[in-house]
C-alpha cells in the first residue's frame, strides 16, 4: 500500500542536500510508539539482516533550486510512503491528520493532503521508474585486509543478480520459505539511465550511491508486490529503492 503526502507553507522552505535521515526521522516520529519502536529496533529478522519493509521517495516540488548546502523548495512538496504493513500507513496518516504542523529537519510545514495510491495492475514485463535511487553494493576486502564498499552500476551484471538475491531474502523473511521456481523470476535492464542518473547521498555520515532512471523489468507477481510495497534492493527504510510502474510491456 502507498500514500502520497502533500505539504504546503507560506514561503520557500530550505532542506539540506542529503535529507533522507530527516525524512526517516519524520516518519518514525509520526507513528504510534507500539509500531515505531519494534520497527526501528528489530524489524523482521532473517539471519544477520533486519527488514523494515517500508520505503519512501525523494521530495518532489514544482520548483527546486540549489542554495548553499541545500535546496529551496516551493510548495506544494510531495512525499510518497509505501509499506507492506497497512497498520503502519494508517498510524502515519492518523498522526498527520491530528497535527497542525510537522517538521522535516529544521523546516516546519503543514500537511495539505493525504492520498491513498491505488496499486498498479500486475504484468510480468513492465517499465518502472525510480522514485528514490536503487542502491546495489558489496563489501569487499582490499589487499591490506580493510573492508571497502563497492557500489555497482545498472550496467554491471551484479546489479541484477544482487537485486534478485535481495528479493529472495525478503520473500523468505515474509513467507518463511524459499521462493519456488515460478516465483523466482527477476530481470532488469536500463531503459533510460545515464551518468546523470547516479545519486550520492550522505546518511548519518555514510556515503551511499544509487541510481535513478527508467528500467525494463521481468518479474514474478510475489517479487513485484514486495518491490512495490517495500522497495527494490537494500536500504529501503533509508529512502532507497522506491519504484512506480510507468507502463506495461507488451
């Protein structure tokens, strides 16, 4: 399930370039404690990994300008929030309705509207658009034994294989079993992606690289539902991997 939240204010609002952490904090702050605390602290465990199964988009505005160390946004400002758990979205919407003003970082804005987005009809092959960057990476060891994070581009074969592995783990965390052959379908290739599609985000001091753009995908229905609700790839709850369907492929 997915919500679109629109914000308004009287003048331009300033938000730093790397604002993912501020948006994440805004989401947790506006959830019931009974939902926010276990979600933040544990999520759904699978081995050493913890899945939160929600994701959010970048901030969208009709006018965005650079200003020093951040952006100046003109109203309205839009944010998409998607989650597997409908109770999370219900809690979030109720909190916003009851609150006259909310804060994203140091900026105070008013909630203009909350819209429930109807999920798209499924088709095995489609073209998707990123609403927040997809990140794919591996932790490698250098020659001197130090750990190094390598971020893959959509033009490397590991981009697809690691995204598929991530969907398999999410499937197992949700359903408790490995996906069957008919469910284990995932292919992705760049459709409209170039060097300007790369996005570099700082999250709590760490640099994360991801990719925006349009992609052709072939995907099973269970995998698509997971990717649409919870995000494609890792770090979804930090604002990565949110997608929408642009059109079905015939």
